[in-house]
């Protein structure tokens, strides 16, 4: 029986973008099922003691820019450090991912277009037409799914993902949860791969 990974992320997160391809490769290598759980980051930060980017100390903001450059090189990517349409309200874009899953479609082709749309192509993912075209290009019924993404029903799932994240000790993006063990950040993907390869029991906090 394949193991399952809860994947908490937002399309607003550069780190989720940076790690997405490698994470999916790892999940595929070890035949792991991915449960896609987009989550609103601002609320998650506020409830777990984190700060939005612009409220962080300038030292932390400067270090983030250095880290983005390091990981851009490490992962072999080419993206803008400060895209034109970022930050943006990710409710509709993340909702599109939720609507895609709800309709029984694999959201990975959409994510592989949507992440670069923000960071490489500098498109506005808070724009209905942009999202519709991305979904269409991913082989999905774009107009139908974007309309569904805006509904209260999808908003309720988005909120449930936030509650699930808090219950699972998730506090950022991306987070990969394997058997209750939290792997925070795309720089933990190799550790996730090690856990999948070894089949070891999940580590737990020592309180």
C-alpha cells in the first residue's frame, strides 16, 4: 500500500515553487500518494508566531534574498527574485488547485505551469483570465474550475486545510507531512526522501 504525504503549500510561496519538481520526483520514486492541501499563509503565520515578509527584521529580509539566489542555483532554476505581481492574494489561485482536486483531476500539470507563471513569467495569478488560460494549458476545463474556485464551498475547504495544518503542527510553506512527521521547507526534501527510502518510523517531538 503506497504511503501518503500531505503537501501544504501556497502558490504565493517561492519555496514551494523551488521545491515542487524535486518533491514530485521523490514522491514518484517511492510511489507515495500526494494529498494536495493549499493553505492561506498569512493566517497560518499569525497563528504560529511567524511574521509576514514585510514585518520581518531587515536582517531576515536581506538573508531571504541571499537564500533565494542560492537555491535558484542549486535547483537549476531561473526566476525573478521580486516578480511584478507578487505578493498577491492567492485565494483564487490556491482555490483553483482545490477545485481541480475536487473534480478528480491531477493538479500537478497545473502547478508546473502556475509556479513558473508567477516567478518566471511574472503573471498575475489573481486574474481570472490568467488562471483560466493556465488551467486550459494544463488540459483542464479552465473556465469551469476557476468559477468553482471562487465559491464559498471551495473557501470552506481552504479553511479546513488551515485547521488541518494547525492540527498537524504545520506553520509555513511548503510542508510535507509523512506519517505525522513534519518536513518544513523545500530544503528538507532530501530528508523526506531518506525517510521514504528507509521506511523508518516517524520521528516525534520529545516533550
